[in-house]
C-alpha cells in the first residue's frame, strides 16, 4: 500500500501513532519501487533420477478397436448390405 503523508498543521500533536506511521513509510521506501523483469537465466543442471519403481498391474482391456467384430448395429449392417447389393446390380 502506498504511503499517504500526513498534512501537518500548526499546533498538531505529535503522537506515537503518527511517528510510527512516518517510520513505516521510511522503511517501505527503502525497498524501492518494483523494477523491470530481468533477462531469463540459463537452465540449471538436470537432477539425478530416482530409483525405478516396480511394474504396475496390467490394466483392463479397452474398448473394441477398428477390427473388432460387431462394430455395426443390425440396422447399420442391413443398410450397408443394401448399398452393396444395389451397387452390384447396377454394375451388371
């Protein structure tokens, strides 16, 4: 938070709180404003690899792939068969 100076007037009391505010403002200014980011540094050395862990259990079989049987529904099979039969009759 930026320092907000006290606007002192003739006859104002100097209190502990006001003196501490001044001290805190001075301390904050010692740190200075944020500067621009510096250039990126060189990468560090690679760390050593830890010990290799034990082999895990075999996982469950995944879903059927592209060569699996019954990948089409019955209605899709009928539609494909119909297209093939129509194509063969057109070429005769």
